[in-house]
C-alpha cells in the first residue's frame, strides 16, 4: 500500500511490526502485515456449487458435500467436519523462516506459498515436504501474491517501488522461471494480481496520477500491458491497497474483479465487469480515516456474494466493525453484526458452502456459519493469508515460515 502520488511509503517485513519503511517521499508507515489474495480460475476464495446444506456445529449451516479422498493416503474430508469444534489449523513444517503472504491452494495435496527474500515453496504431498523453488536471483524481492493456474503453472508478484515490482511465471512446477514484467515507473507500486482463467489476468498498482493503475495479461502472464486509466474513478487523497495477503484484488467468473482500499477517509471497493477497462466504486462501512485502516481483503463466493475484512493493522489499536458483507456484487455493503474482534488480513469461503468462511490475521482466525454476519474465533495462531481449493483443501500461511492446513 502506498498513499498515492504524494506519499508512497511501504512497511518492512519484520516479524513484529518493528521498523518502518521510508519512501523517497519521506513518509513512513509501520508494518501492516502485508496483503495478498490470488486465485486460479477466477477468485480462489469464491466458488459456489449450490450444494445442499446440513446442520452442524450446533448453529448455522454447513454443506453435506463430502470430498473425494485425495491421493497419498489423505483422509476423506467433508465441509461439515471442517466446521466442527474439533477442526483447526494443523501446522506443516515448511523448513523456512520467510514470511508468506502469497498463497495458492490447488488441492489438499498441492499448494504454493510466496514471501520474503524472494522465497517460493511448493508441496505436492499435503505439506509433508516443501520444495524451495524460488526464482534464481530474487533474494532481494518481496513476494506478496501468487496465482496457481494449475499444479505446475503459477505466476508470482513482487511488490515495491519502481523495479522492485516484478512478475515471474513458471510452467514446470518452479524448476525454471521467466521474468515477464518489471515495472520501470518509479511512481507505481504493485500490490496484488488475480486471474479470470488460465490466460486472462490483471495486476494492481497503487494510484499513479490520482488513479489506480491496472496491468493486464491475455497469455497467462507471459506478457503484460498497462491499461488506459480513462475508466478508472479518481482515488481519494491518501488511498491505496494493502499488500498484506494477496487479497486486495480478487476475481470471480470470466470478467469481474474487485479492489479493496484503505488509508483514506473512506474504505472503498472498486468493481470491474470488463476485466479492468472500466470501474465503478462504492463506500464500505469498514472504518478508515488513517493510513493503517481499511479493507485488507475481499472474498467472493460467486459474482454476487462477498466478504470484506480488515481493520487497523497496528497491534496496539482496536479494530471494531472491521468486517462487512455484500449480496449485490459489491454495489452495497452491510456491517457484520458480530465482526472478528481484531484486525484480519485474509478471508476465504469454504468451497461448496453458501454460509461458511474463515478469516485470518496475526492474532488469530475466525469462522462464520452465516455468510459473514457473525464471526467466532477458533484459533489463536498468527496467519496473514488463507486460501481454499475445490476439494476442501484450505491452507493458511504467515510469519516465520508458518503454513497450516485446515483439518477435522
């Protein structure tokens, strides 16, 4: 997140908010725990399959869908089992100390993570082993978003001012990488990316000349071009997107995408229905009015139903009313009746469910059983981002190499 053309400060990736990052504009911010959310085949946290619901967990509804057993001895998992009192995150030994804000869940067995010091890891056995597949020479880069097009193809985004913002692509599970974009405009700072399908995707930069900048690809991330800004509404003074979990830019379906903002007087959501050429904008009830506050993550179950989470990333500041829901494609937002009790940087719908979703942040995780209207804590571990695959493979990642999978 930068605060527009007048100030483009960025936080460092320290384990505890610690040092600040000073930009050439002289502005400093403390660490907002990053931002990220990427998805394969549209929105990674948005898949509605209209499955039948069955009662579980005492209140609320969860689907009765049961996943097909995964290979490698993986247990059968149902959405109902993941919403019981016994379910929770099970840590997987990543063998890394990087902070992972980029996460792409392909299945219960395969997932990608991306983070600090140019680190990219991949597992194909449910997290038992993680292979370091970091792009050569990327040690000085900060990866904040990764999109898996399938089990072997992925696109990863590095954030930062000027040439620090880059995009890489792999077609062979990370054995080799190609740098497909390097930002040459010192005013641009790219935060997130998303894909509508295996060929079409967009990436988001904080405002340049008063408008968000959109980068577009039509060949799976092999090449990129900056879209005209004529269809983009003006940004507010100080407004930007948070690069905390890869979820400041999300998509659902073949043409729709949304941007989450903060740092200005009002936290807003921008929507495109034509892959980034034109945008509409609406206000949200999530508190803003400070560079540390706003919407940090969006999660779309389908094109219509959405969650927004965020708050104030500073650990000594409260985050009241920092969640909202929409049932009209983000045109209007309603405050959550009972939001998470602390700042949350990532959210994901449980696949095949109309009501169940999870939210994560540095102080813990929350579950909703009523499509985001009320949230209940279920884990106190620190995570920055979360993503779920269609086979109910839900993963979370965060500081000090923490990676976990949601299990009964």
